[in-house]
């Protein structure tokens, strides 16, 4: 049974805006049809122990109980208003933040919101078959938690489209349900969200690297001078943290299991675990796909969005004291005449690269954690991030070929060494061969270590999904 519109938790006074209510009432059944068609396959009738946001208060944004996913209460929340907020950067610095869309920025804001919104249903579509091969009931529940929250994030963005963009917004909201991940006819907007995710190592890498891009994009939008967008993304970040935890700790547990077997003198492949070199190749793929999501290193759009006050830097108000950056410059390695040279560009044009740098440092922190565990097991191996120039399809390095150290090489050498750096068909086939469902509470697949703790104080052995 679908939730009625009145039952949708919200702090945006849905019942007080009849036009908005009618628009969402028309969109809601289409959303539920989309969920049943391409949402998690095979588990729509099962009770899942899920976290639901019912308010933005500390005691309300994370309530836990069993719920069937089609009956999940997808709420619409904005972080509370705090006084008269000012635009914190760009040419409109210090002016009052906008509660409504400024006409001159309407198209840019719509594009920003639609691009972010499109990633939310895309990831649900990418992950729809993973439940049938989950390594444990704990992991199965975490997958579904990520899925329903991506659905809630879609609702959050659709609310902004319906509330602030009229007919254009309603049409964009319908298109969000019409595109499909991986479709040849109507693919998702960003390439990483058209990649297949048909094994759990890919899912953990996606949640670690691609969802982490989402953290930095949402954080930049949380600085926006368009106050409803800033407040929406600030609340989304509270939920996004769990998705990053699922990814980072998922990879951590795969690495742990492999390192434990190697420390015992066993061959991970013979034991049905994932060899570290395979983990490294999957890491290379998902890290570089996610780097592309930040856009080109030199971008007039990034400059325009900053100048207008639409999209700031990561933690703009907290980390920076100078918020105009009209005169600042950024030095960037680029390819010219077949070699790398340094180019100086205006800082505003390099803001995609500034945000990407914050992201890379965050990823490096996670790798230190994984490598610490490998070292503690006495295994002589280190996972590493490839150069941000490696395997890029967007920006200054697209169309050129680099090794994982960032050195310029020929296309022939890249293709000769591709199997050294990126997952091969054999790698994928082997990882898929490990994907057998483990659904008994307290049991787990052989290729991954159990978590250190369960969910919300529950033990690992808890029945997180009632099968």
C-alpha cells in the first residue's frame, strides 16, 4: 500500500500549498511504479529494519523499525532556517540569500538540481539485482538502506523542481523517472551512473568513491545562495554519511579477509576470496570514473556558478576567509604538444579541480586505513590511488593516455598494460563467481570479514531482513 501524500514526513508545509500538493500527487504513483519496476528486485514484500527520517530534529531524523520498502515514508526535509542568511561567496557576497529562484539564474539552477537529482534514481537502478547475492543479512539491509535514502534524495530534489520551477520543473521530474541507467536510448546524465554494478565489490567501490563525489557536490551546494537548495543538501548530507560508511567499511572488510588469508599462508583465489591486485584494479576503475564527475579541470561553468553565488567551495564559510577570489590563480599540469606543461588559470575557472583535490585527500585517508590493516597482518602489499590523470574521459586529460603514476604514455602502451591497471573480463567473472547469497542471520560469505558492530546497537546476528 502506498503512503498517502498526507503521510509524507515533511517540514515544508505540504498541506498548505494545494498547487504543489496536486503536482506531487500526480508524480507519486509514477515514482512508486518506477520503484517496483527497477528498484531492489525480489524483496518488495519483505520487512526490512530501516532508518527513516521523520523530522530534522536529532531524535527524529533517524528512527528505526521494520518496513516494507514500497511503504517507506520518503520525506521532504530542509535544514532549519537560521536567521537571515547571506550569500557567502562570489559577486553577490554579503547580499541576502534567495528564497525564490532569481530569474537570471533560473536555467543554471535547474541544470544543477536536475544533474544532482538524476544520480539518485540511477544508483538504485544500478544496484537493483545485488540483493539476490548479498554476502550477509547485515549487508543486505545496508544495501536497502542506501536504496531507500537515494529514493528520499530524489524526492528532495523533485520537491525543489515542483516548488520553484513550475511546468519546466514538473517536466524535469517526469524525465527523472523516464531515464534508465545503462540505457542506449535514454541513459542517465553522468557516465559513472550508467556503469553496471553486478557484484558487491563494485557496489562497495561505488559507495566508497562515487557516493563520496556526492558528498563533495552536496557540500558545495550546501553553500548556495539559493537557500532552499542549501538547506535541502545540508540535510541530505546527514544521510549520505551512512552511504560512505557502507562503501569504505565494505572495502575494508574485503581487504581484511584477504589479508587474513595471506597472513595464514593461503592463496586468496584458492580460498574463494578477492586477491589484492584485483581489489587494486577495481579501485583504479571506480576512483577514476568518480574523478570525472567533478567536471573539467578548467571550467567556465564552475566560474559562473561561483560568481553568481550558486555553488561554493567545500566548507566555504569554515575553511576560507577570502570569498571573492577574483585575482587568485591556480597552476595546473596540462598536455601541450605531446608533453605535460604547467598552465596558470584564474582560480574561479579551476574550482572543479579545487573540489576534486578535497575529494582525493579524503580518499587517501581511507586508503591509509586499509593499508594499515594489510601491514598489521604482515602482508607486503600497499593499495594506492592512481594519478588523477590516469584513465580520464572528462577534462584536460581526456583523449590522452597516462600510466597510474601520471606519466604521459602512448595509446599502444596503455592498451598493452590495461590488464595490469583495470579490471579484466577474467577479474569480473571471478568476482561474480564468488557472489552467492548468504541469508542466515549471523552467517557471512567467505570472501568478506564480518563487521565490527551491527546496526543501531543490534548484533551482527540480528534478523535485519525478515525473509
